[in-house]
């Protein structure tokens, strides 16, 4: 098993050398494509948003058509825009020859419309949930959550972004022109065979999950986006199956993180690099008013040399290299001075986050994630029975409710791993991280979250409250968001009543 740079190690600058998400040599000399911008669908007025789950063909590489899945498009799905205190009416039509469930990741909705694995849509059937949007402005996403098949279906394209607006965010002078200075950035990694077909196998994945060898942004390899000479907002989603990324710019420029999974931070946090685990979202602002182009790098955190001189030194060495080579880039932002620019200063304060007092926290639960190396993977026909990943010693069982939670009550959840790093996701809520892997929460992680990183060094602790019903028929899920771990059993079910 590859060692992984924990969030603690990354932030403290301990010895490690980061590997780049390199572009294959055969593609390095080709003309860089424009960044694909998924179509925007406005669901704020309650009009039905119709999404067809379909087979598609997508050109990741020029002249090569690759078989994919998509929501009403050839690959991935449109961006859905909704608003706090409105209703979002969705209609999914499954035209595949296999079952699919679709989860609204990050949404605060009841279990009956959460889209967990209990809500599979059979071939040629519809699912039409109505979602009451009650949460603050945030960047969320929707993706397959089909039991035992989530990794394969997401890898082939069943994922899309969702944007929630509210009055508070409207009043801030933040970049908000979708596709111009407010860009959706879905980061993934893929592997292809010689004919351009996607390579994927759940039971041939390593212990850390399925890694691709090529970085992909919105379905494009090494793309370019033309942006105004001002502030640009990047809504980053780590939509990879398993890979942790280090996000930075090739010139080591400063950027500001303004939001985590569940919404805006209390104030912008200046950074020059950050880690993102699978399932996480964050919004950053980069200032291009100097007119210079900027190269956003997505570095493969798992590829590193333990004999390195430390993360800070390693990044400096990357910055000193000739960055004119396409191989070191994932997304090039090129200034177009004909576009109207947002030159407003960032707000010093954005939102207030109310944290519960210690006496309001009524219960503590503990969860330990375990990987069992004794289980054989040879019988692929019984995928649901050959699981080797567990939480608290139990593999996912659709007939078992693992936890029962009272509605509207603050709890403390303590989670750790017995081996390796895992992004732990909880449905139906946002939570606040009290400490991460035994360390105090950093400023850029102090906002509302739905995914927390844990490893085998120490406990991660969070405080959470559930405000919607999830009964025995439609429980919520908690699970590792390395999709191969989830598909192989590292998931549990809980009710809220």
C-alpha cells in the first residue's frame, strides 16, 4: 500500500515529494482544448429539471471517441442552479440497461429524497423527487450511489455539479457570472487503453482505490479557459474515485479559499496550496488583474518519494522548473481583456457560523474504518458478498440499520482509520470539524463540511446535528468516499427520527 501524505503532514511541511498529475507524452504536444463548461440549468423557479441517465461517447483525446455515461449529455451532467427557500423539482429517467441511484451530495434533505442506494431507478423507469432547499449558499454535486457499482458508474461519467444561491451570497460582490468568472472545475483522473477505452475494475483496484494516470478537468485533458483580468472564482470539486490532490498554481501565487463543502467561510483564507480528498468541494478566488496567465496544478498526492526534502521545498522545486511544458499543467487561465472584470475587494467577513456550546452536545459516537486483507476477490460474480472493507467491524448490509439518531440533537462523532487515509462522508447534513487527525482544525477547514479526512495517526472529531427524517425504509448513509472502499463495504446506514 502506498503511504499517503496526511493533512497534518501536508500542512506542517514534513518530508515528502509530490508527484505531478502528468499528461501522457503522446498528448503533451497537442493543441490544448478549451475548458468544457457544463450547461447551466436554472431550477430556482420550481420548473422541472429533466435529466436522462444515458450512454454517451466523449472525446477526451482528439479524434478518439470513448464510451461514457452522462446525465442528458455525453459525459458528466449539467450544472443545476437552485436557491435557498425554494423547491427543486428533479426528474431522472434511466435509459441504461442497469439500475442507478442518484445521490444529492451535500444536500440537507430527508432520506426519502436523498438518493441513497435504497432508491435505485430501474431501466426505463423514472424517479421524480421534490427537494425543499433550506440550506445556505454552497457548491454541491449529484452522482451515482448504486450499491456495489458507484465507482464504475461515477468513473464513466455519472456526476454533475449543483450550485445553491442565497440572499447573503448575493449581497457580496463575488464573481458570479457562470462560465465567465465563476467556473465549475470537476477534477478527476482516468486511464485509457490503446483504443481510448476507459480502463476500470473494482476488484483489480489497489488498496487505496482506483487511480487513473491522466488528470482530467471537466472531461478535458490539459484545457485552457479564457477569463477576465480580475477576480475569478473556481468552484473546485474532487470528483475522482480515490485520488487525493494537492491544488496550487505553477507560479506559487496566492489565492483565497472562500468556501468549504457546506458553504462560505467566515472570512477568506489566503493559501498557496491545499489538499482535496475525494468528494470535497471548495471555492477559491484567484486575482488575475495583473493580466498574467495562471496555471492551476492538480498534483497527485500519492506519488511521492519519502526521501524528499519536505513539501515546501518540493513545491518550490516545481515552481523553479520550466512550466512552459504542458505536462505540468492541468488548467491554464488566460486573460481576455475584452471581458468585463470583477475588481472589487474581497469582503473581510462573509458569514457567521454558530457553533453549539459543549453542554448542547448530548452524545458521542465512535467509528473505526478497517481494511481486511484476508478476503478473497476472486469471485467477481458475488461482489456484494465479497466485501473486505468495514466500519466498526461491519460491512455494508442493506438490511441492517447500524445507528439510530434523534432529530435536532447535537452529537460528537469520533472517527479514525486502522490503516491509511479515508475521506469520511455523512449524508443529509453539514458538520463542523473540531479536530482533524488529532490536530486543531485549520482556518480553511473551519466552515461547514460533509466530508472529513481521517487516518491511522489519531481521531478526527466533528459535531453534527440532523434536522430531517430518515426512516428505516430510506435511511442515510455514512461511508468512505473512496468509491472502491464504499463499493466493497466501508459504509453504514442510520436513521433520524
